[in-house]
């Protein structure tokens, strides 16, 4: 069975984060526990599995970072950029070309498609609405968005959408073959509505009882973006702009909506065709990633966003703590490994260093932003693979090793 646009990204995104976790000295989320997060009702809450006493990060190894970035052949990349910041040191680097037609080298101010990093923005707005008491994380989404999901589905809470424990069915097959680069290119201007995306999961059976397992799914954030629109009476992109982008002066970050172009100076994305040629697929309708993976940004803006988020500028402490709180130990990923997704973030532990953040992927683009919770080390990187498969995880693994190995 072929994978839908949503489920295919989930597979590749899981491969990216899984590859980083594979470099770890221990499993993701295996760090000791800090004080528990407050529960919505003020009673006992499940503990967070974040680091109680952060391990000091090693000094920056600039030669290792340069080497990790410079390899554009394993796998084939057209460009890569990396920004390291935080109290333990700073470094920026770029490799490759932003535009093969002109030969222009990539610049650290170039924008790119950030894919599922968009989910962190969506989660932040949802948690802001929680802080404003406009909704409760324990409310069923069916009550907030009546008639959208089938009545036969069990109640699914906002919290379960946020941390990917909803158990929603798999998507139906798309009208094209996402393993074929030619088919991808032919359908890159297809227009999807969020209601069509939800309909993709409305015909199957629930994969598990909500809250009992974890499976990374983009559809969870489509529903959350629809919820933002219902509660704010504006487009979810406008809510992100009003609540995050303008206050933080993120001038080169945007939710493109129906516009397939990137208007600022940017890195082009390419796709290797079966005849060996490279097709520029920068212009691409992102509506298949509506609400969960369509945004555009650059490394400097994402570093500013990550800094503000972790510093408590965007969320009060109880809501911010949700972003660092994993499900209970008995909730496992579908493959039996420990849960690694929180309300908007994911966590990996590499060489004993616990990192929190998010990966993102779109055709021609892969990216990530992570930081230690105390912000000793923050990292934002983007690279441009010519194939959409699990091989691109090698890049994340190289960078993670260079950032954390003493």
C-alpha cells in the first residue's frame, strides 16, 4: 500500500528523529525526572522525563561541525546550513548552492521550508489559548469541532492531539504514487482543504484507544489548527503571525497559505527524477501540509523563536512545562520504544545530552531545531536532499554527533 502525503512525512520524520536517537548513549527520554508539571485541575500530575541535573555540553568542535556540514554526498544534498548558539558557544556555517541555475552559494540568511517544525508554532498558540482559559487540554476535540470526526470515534482530547496519542486511523491512499518523483512533480500544485485532509482518516478504524500509545501523525495538528481558527475566529496562520511572529520580529517566517512560492531570498529544493535529472520543486502548493508542515523560515528566526519559547516569553510556566512532559512510561511508540513526543516537541538524548525540539521535512527540504532545556546549546539546521527517504537521516546523525561528543 502506498503512503499518503501525511503518512509518508510521518515515516521520514520518524526516521530522522530515530536516527538522531540511535546516536545516543541511552534511549530517548531516559534521563532522570524533575519536579512534576502541574495538572490542569491542580492535583498530582504525571512526571516529566527531562533532565533533572543537565549535563554540561562539551566545547564546540568547529572542525567536526564543518566536516558534518561539508559532506554533500552521503546522501546527495544540494545545500546545507547550520546555526549553533547558546551559552556554550556559537558558530554558523553553510555549504552548497542555493540556486543551481545561477550557482549562487547558500547564505545563512536564506529562507527554506521548515516542514513539521510548523507544529511547534501551532502547539504554542494552542497552549496560549489554554493559558487564557479558552479551552482545556482535557476537552474532547469532538465537542470543540462538532461534526468533523465520525460519531463512532471515541473522545479524543486536545492533549492527545498535542502529544500524538490520538490513535486516529491511517489516511486513505492519495491519488498519486508518493514514491514516484514524476508523480510528485505532476501533483505538486494540487490543492487540499483541511476538511479533505480530515476526511482521509474518517473512514478507517481507530488504531488504538486514545491515550494508550503514541504515533506521530500530522493529522493531529490539522485538527489543532482548525481548533485555533474556531476559537480565534481568524485563520490559524494569522493567529501565529499575531501571537508569535510579530511580537518576536520574525520577519522572514510565514505561513504561505495558497501561495506555492517563497518570496524572500531562499534555498531552492530539488528532486532527483528516475532519468537522473534534477527538478527544481521549490514552487510547491503546501496545502497537503496545512496546519502541520507548511511554514517557511530561516535559521536566525528559528533560533530566536526557540530562545523565546524556552525562556518563557511565549507561555506561562504550567503550559511551557507541558512541552517538556512526556506521556506516562506505559505509553509507548507503536514499535514498543519509549514515547518521545510531548505537546509540540520531541526529545532525543545524544551522548548523554538531552535535546528538545523538532524535525521537519518537505520535498527538497529537511530541517531541525533543538536545544538543551537550559539553552547551553541550541542548534538549527537545514539541508536539501534530492531524494525523500530515510537516507537523509545520516545528516542529522552527523550533526548530532558533532554537537554533543566531547
